[in-house]
C-alpha cells in the first residue's frame, strides 16, 4: 500500500524533537518559531482522509491547510512529493506505487552507472579530496575524510587505467567538492553525526551531477538536498524529490564566464522594487547596489540561512503550496501537457492552485521567473524600508541590516506580506498597461485617415488583450 495512507499517531510536540540539534551547537543556531497547531497544521489524520478510496487526492483541501499552518513533521516527506510535482493528485494508489517502483529501479541503474566510474558511490563513504587531474589522470592514494572512509581500502576504480571522456572527467572533478560541501552542510544536526547519512547526501548529489551534465554540481545544492533526505527515508525517493526541486530552481545555477544564472531573478527583483517602491530602489541604486547581489544567497538556497532548520522547512512548504499548479506533474512529464495546461487552465477550479499561482492565472501572468521567493525578498526590503533609507550609506550597511533578520522572521507572516506585495505589483502593472493602451489608442485615432465614422470603425476593431481582474475574488 502507498505510504501516504499508512496511519500515523498524532503527535503535537516540539518540531525540534524531530530534527535534533547537537548539544554543543544549540546556542549557535536560531530558535525555531514554527509549532504544529491542531486545526491549522496539516496533520497525518487529515492528510490520509484527503484521499478517495482509489487514491485521488483532494489537493485543494490539502493546500488550504498547508497555507494556514504548514505540514506536520511525520508526513512532510510524502506531502512534499506532491507539492513538488513528483505525483499527480488525480492518480490512484496503484498508479503511484508503480511509478515509485519504476523510479527506484531507475535510480539504482543511475547509481550503478556512477559506481562503475567511481566505486566510492554507494559504498557508505564519500570523497573529500581530488581523485583525478584535469587531464584525466588518477591521483595516486587520494586521502579521504577519515570519519567517512575510515581505514578500509576500497577496490581500485575500474576506469583508472582507461582513457576517460570529458564528461566523466568533469564529473569526477566535482566529487571532492561535493564531499567538502556535505561536511559543512547542517553540521548542527545530530542526523549528520552518522557517516552513513553524510554518504547518502553525497551519493544523491553525485548521481544528480552526473545526469544533469549542463549544470553538474554547484555550491548551494547540498543546502537544498539536505532537508529532503532527512524527511524522506528512502534514498531513491529522496533523489527524485530533489530532482523535481531542481526543475524549479536549476536556472539559478546556470552560469557563464560573464553572468550567473540567478541574475535574471535579481534583475526581476530590481524591476519589482522599482515598481512598488521607486524611492527605495533609487536609494539602493545610488549605493551601487543596483544588481541586488546582496539578495543572491536568499534566492539561491531559499532562505536557508535566514531561518532555523525547522522554520526553513515550514517556509518551503508554504512557498510550494502557494505556488502550486495542479498541472505540475504533467508539465514535468511532457512538453505537450504543458501546452495543454496553458490552453485549459482558465476553465478549471482555481482553488486547486495555490494562492500565489491563482493570482497569476487570473491576471494572465506567464512569467515563470516571477516566483514567490522574489516577492519574499522584496517584502523583506520593504519591511526594512526606513532603516535602509536612513542608515544605509553603502552596500555593507545594506548587508548588515538584512543580516539582522536571521532568526527574527516569521515564515507565515513573511509569506503573507509577499502575497500582498504580489497583488499590489500585479495591480500596478495592470494599471500601467491600461494607461499605455489608452495612450496608444488615442495616438492612433489622431493619425487615422478618413471620416469620423470610418475612424470609429477602425478603433472598434483594435484588439484589447488585457481584461481587469479582481485580486480578491
């Protein structure tokens, strides 16, 4: 039977108990604000009751509860799989069980393929020093992280004496960097005191960097993957959940010699702030902060540094539930389905969309880069408006003021403010478009030839593509 329908006893204790902090680190991490609340938080009981007898999920009911109070720690993993589009809420228990089995088999195939190239993969160990040179030559006797590799000697790599292609060389060059980042990731959690758990994170990132050859591995991915492997016990299931998360954010990790992938989101952040608060935008530009690089970390790792571990999980599920599109699964599975989604989304129940995505649908907004995370950063800047205008004399001051939010933000309030800012932005953009069309129509009318009656006939045929919408309907 599919794991989402297994009964789990209710436990409304402290969420920190599910993600224990090492005693010596408790004073160094932000205090958690999120607490599961009966009647608000999506509980195991309500989750299980949201499925029909065949296994169809009432996604609208689930989204309402998550957007009110998050997800109970005991069911985060299975809920996240739906929020990230791993499964279609319209599918049955049997269909999902088959898909899960297929994906587990595919992950084992990919992992075995990686193990043939580097036998540390899947060994319960990991690599923290280079194993190959840039010209493809193996580095003799590479030292390893003692806590993970111990004194056990692994068999020699099967490919050490074989000329390796560029893709393999590039992949193997990143393996030690993944290991170094894994060692630094969420060090305060007791979960990572176990070497095997560090190795699980390393394995997933190593396999992902092999299948996504365009991006490979980049710093920050370990911060995104770590929570997933903690809430999802099965390694293959965790891998596919991470892969779906990367489908959402991978553009941020694209980079060239002249630009970074997240720059497009930073540019959009600048445009949004210029629209809703031109005075603050101008002030930041005058401080030589027009590229908004101070927001780089927030967008790259989805506020992992600004919140405690527990609160960052809460923030993520709020964001994903508010951005949820019921066609997410089909969009990821087929480009044809994505086209059908664009054609038919206006004729369905908007309550199946998250609050943020619902407004985009109603307004006809199709800019997929305009994520809730960007409006979240904008709302943080707005909340610090007075301090930034009065105290910030340089970019260092901007960074210092923003660093003060660490551990002090309420995830729910932050998302609510971001939603308000999103609606304000959509209304301002709509008003601007209305005025622009009105100006263009008048300008065209002034230059039309012929009689007044002929002009009226032409004007009436001008296509009008923007219709007013109610943000609160």
